[in-house]
C-alpha cells in the first residue's frame, strides 16, 4: 500500500512515570517533589505493521492520568484519518484538532487538552519523518517555504506575523542554509546544563556535579532559586566559586514571585551576575514580565520565559510587550512543531533569541530538532542562543541525544527522537509496571 493512501487505524496511550522525586531530581521552588512523567502516544496505520509514530507530552507525576484521558478523547479526530490528508495541509489539520467545537470549551489551545494535543501531534510528526526516512529537523529543513508555512495556523497572530512575513524570512535564508547545516553537523548546537543545581540537592552534590560538568566542558550553568534568599545567595556563591566569573550563570524561579517581589529579589542576587532570570512570576502575566524586564535591564539581567506559555498568542504578547529577552519554547506545552514554527518566526521578527526549555522526559530529544531548524532556516544566528540540557532519563529512549563539547549533535535517525524503548514503557507504566510495583512493595510510594 502506498503511504499516501495509508490510514490511521489505532492510537495507544500510556501513562509512563519515573520516580525522580526519590533523589530530588527536577526539584525547584514550586515543584519540590516531581516524578518526571509523560503521556505517551503511539499511532499505527494500515501501511506497515512495524512503522508507528511515537509522541509524548511532559508531566511531573500526579495528574498524568488526566492527560492520558485527554489524549484518548482526541482519538476520534485521529483514527480513520488518511495520512495524505493530514500532511498535505498540516495547518488545516492542526486547527481541526485544536478547534473541535466541544473540546475547545475545556480551554482553547491551553491546559490539559493542549498538552494532549502536543502528544498526538508529536507522534504524527514522528511518523511523518519516519515515512520520509529523515530526522525531523532534516524533514523541516528540506521543506519549501510554502510547505512550512502551510503547517502553521496564523489565526490570532496576524497582527504580529503574517503568512507573507513568514514566507519572506524563510526565502531570505534559502541560499545560505546549506552552509549552516554543514556547520551544525560538524560542531553541533550550543547547550547549557541544569543538571548541577536542582533546589533539593545538597551542597556536596552541587559541588560534585559542578566539578564534573566543568571537566565535561560546560560553560553555562543554571541554578534554581526562589525559595529562600539567604540560601540562594549561599548556593549561588558556591556555584560561582566552582565555575568562576567568566562562565555564564542563569537563574530560574519557576513562577515563585509576585512582580515587585521578583524585582527586589533579583536586585539582591544581581551580584552573582545572572545572564537571565527565568519564569520570575506567573507565566500568564505578560505585563508583569514586562515590568520585571524593564526594572532589571539596567542590571543587565534578561528575562526568560515560555515553558509554561500555553500557546502562540501568549508568546505574541510577550514579544509585543518587550517582556522577554530570551524566548523559551517547549515542544510539549505548545501544540507540537506546528505552533513552535509560528513562535520561532515571531521571535525572529522581534529580534529575540529562542532558547528552548528542555528539562523533562524526552524534551531534550524533541526540542533539539526545532533549534536545528531555527538556526538553519530562520534565525541564521547562534548569538545568545542555547538549548537547555538535563542529564536525566535519556537511557529510556531508542535514539537519545548526543552531547559533544557541550553541544547537541544533530540526530541522524529517522523520526522525531520520541520513541522510547519498549521495556522502559512496560517497566515504568504507572502503576502496573514492574518498577512501580517494586517501589510500592518497598513502601517508597503508596498504592494509587
């Protein structure tokens, strides 16, 4: 059967969780005991029994079962679809999935339904890239400007970015994109590490991980802050002692503060020379972020946010209000590749570098593809651009990220790098997987 005639026949959804709270991995000022998790989607067609699209959306434990149910609810819009109808006009299908007349009432392009949408669409993009036998980034790079623009729903953002704008910026970079592609294949895309300074780590662990990261060549480090000012000062001083002052330090408050509190707090931490403060207040507060950005600008502290920005409209307003110096897209909070394409093009128009969030299950694997495409086809610049890296859970993926000299090396395997190892799925499916049954039996977790 020709793949263009293939029809989606089944969509499986799994609740996969990892007990990261046991060692405080991922802990921050607002999320003190996360169990890194995902709602995991597998899409099958009638074309090839061995070929499937794998996608996920990131969660942190409790509530994942709700996202799984939301994914299953979307299955009626997925099963029975012909692949050619989806991929020939992906923007139209994206709108169909996000605009179902009853489901959108639960939160149009936001909340649990949008997380579920991301998982489903990530699986469809993985399948698309596998059908074309290309890694996702290469699939995007090889698309024509017209094909790329057809993947985007421009509704609600034409006051910031039109189809004509998008086409023009893509066409401007056509003649030089091959040079940038070769560059990335040789040297990779720059990254920073968040693995050294989770809020729940002891000083001993923090020191040990800083020294390890320095030996591995890392030059940019992010530290979690926001719970206690005196403790944050002590921890930031300890990190600076290890990494020196020539390397960059970023700070992340994970939405802990009110607006004025964020300004006052960061004035106290300014002596440690942070490159940015991430998520200083509510992710929905556009004007609050703008006020913080304006107040901290004289201190040369940028504002970074976006991992909890629910859709392209929030990003549009952040950019219009000059509320961010660094735009942090997320491959599982936004509506997959389609919506990320819109945001990186808006960021290009407003002159703001895109520095993706990648701190959860599979996020490093996914977002690397978006940044590679961004540099090759949109931004054409690496200035002030980095991808987050967290050294957790990559061993559960069939094609884990490859870091070399603190850079993401472009993936070479077909797909979106979303496919997990089958044994990891079965062992960590919650709560019936063998790993969870063992933890429950040992009394480390309660029976759900």
